[in-house]
């Protein structure tokens, strides 16, 4: 994504971002084994002072 911090006008900035997004290479699909967000294994409540992961 192009750096648009210097652009103060919101509509102009939005236009720049959209064009940059269109030009950008498509992101690779997430690997099949990688859980995301809500699918991640939840950590049961542990005793205090112990590492969770």
C-alpha cells in the first residue's frame, strides 16, 4: 500500500489507496493448516504465573 500519510484530503487519500490496492499483487491464500481467529485453539484458564503457550 502506498504511503498516503502526507495527503490531508480524505477523498483524495481514498482514491490513492484504492488505485494502489488495485495495482498491488494479489495476496497468497492462507495455508490450509493455519487456524485463524475464532478457529484457534482456546487456552483453558491456567494457574497464575505460568506461560500459556
